[in-house]
């Protein structure tokens, strides 16, 4: 069974194949209307379940549109409305869904839920975000960087703010795609040591720098994310804002990076908290290309999972 659960558990060769496939599928659409099918219809006759235990705009719409463009059909399911949300085990849910559908994408809270779904499903499972990782997002981010600037290998990526689940997948990607990574943020929000260790184990430079201006020196790509993630309690909001205010990505901070450094944010953004509108709407920002590329990257992930 070919699941797409995380970037560090997928081979670097397969990840590269998926990125190449995503570029090719995007180019093949050649600006045609979004609702029209691809020439190639590898998902024809296939059904994909999209399970959401947390809110989503991009993941939900991009997977749904991607499946349809490739000729398949989708079933969007809310965790709360399923028996899953009322005590049915994840293992039984996985076994049952595998009798109906060809592929399962799940956005959930605990990584253990994703792992159990993958263990018991007899169809491929895709990680659409957990509290610990967001691999589909980072596949789109790598694709977006390379679309604008060429190979990401050897470049310097600076993550600014909270060492959260998106940061984790970026660290995994640093190891697998061979780029250097600097985290800048408060010590209490450092990425987990395992994530840093994975990237280091692959031979790339991984730095932790408390001073955001120093961190930016030589940056090819600057990335941030919301200061309060979906799984953080509302009570954490004020404390998080106080801790992270110095790490806001604004024009002054971007000026410390290379002049052609790109800016990314997986969205949704809280404008004028983690990033100013001047940066988000500025000439170096590629945030909406990133959002679009969720569609193309995930189409490649689905094809890889199904061997198509
Ligand atoms: N970036 C991202 O995963 O967006 P959604 O939460 O809207 O799916």
C-alpha cells in the first residue's frame, strides 16, 4: 500500500518524481478553464474520500477539484458527522471505507489517528494535515519555489515564528530536497528536536537563530505561519502574540534577506500579525501561487499513491 503520510517517510526519489509530475500536469492544463477535465483521466471510475476533522478551505477545495480534473469523484466527509466522531474506531472506519473508495485523504488532530487509518485501510491514505505535520503543503511550496527560482537544493530557507506542524514538514523537506534551513523564533516555540535532527542527518545545514534580522542574512526564501494554530487553545493567543511579535515578517525584516528572496505563507494568514500586508501583497510574495499549487502537487501525490 502506497500511503503519503509524511515527507521524511517517502523516498527523496519519489518526492522528486511527484514534483516533476506536478509541474507537467500544471503545464499540460495550459490555462484552460478550471472546471474542465485534464486530457489524461487516470482517476476515471475512482472514488476518493476526503475526511475533515478540522476546518479547511485550500485542502478541501484543491483535493476536490484535483480529483475531478483527473476524472474521479469525491465524497467530502466531516469527522463530526461520521460515526468516527461518535466512538467508532479508526481501524473499523478504515476497513469500511476501504470497501467503498479507492483513496482516503484525512485531516485530523493526532498523528496516531492518521497512522491507525493507514495501518487498517486497504487503500492508500494521504495526510491532509495533523497537529504534527502538513506534507501536502510543503510539496506545493517546493513546487512553487522551483517554478519561480529553479532548483531549491542548496538554497537557504528561513522559517520565522512558531516551530509548528508546517515547520516540521519544511524541515523534513530540507533533508529530502537538500536545502539549508534556519529557524528563527522564541525558544519555547522551537521545532521538535527530531525534526531538526532528521534534516541534519541528511547533511544539510540547520540553524536556530533567535535574532530574526541575523537569521535573514542570505535567505532565498522566507516563510511564516499563523501564530496560533488550529490545535492551540484560544487561551494561548495573547501569550503567543507577545512571544512572536518580534518575529513578524515586515518590509524591514524582508530587507535583510536576499533582494530576490521569495515570501511564502501556507494561509490562512492573519494580516499584520505574523506578516504585514505590504509583504504579503508585495513583489516577493508567492502566497497565491502556493495556494494554487496545492492543486497540482496533490494531483501528483494521488497519482503516485495509486500507481497511475
Ligand atoms: N494551508 C492549508 O492547509 O489551508 P486550509 O487549512 O484552508 O486547508
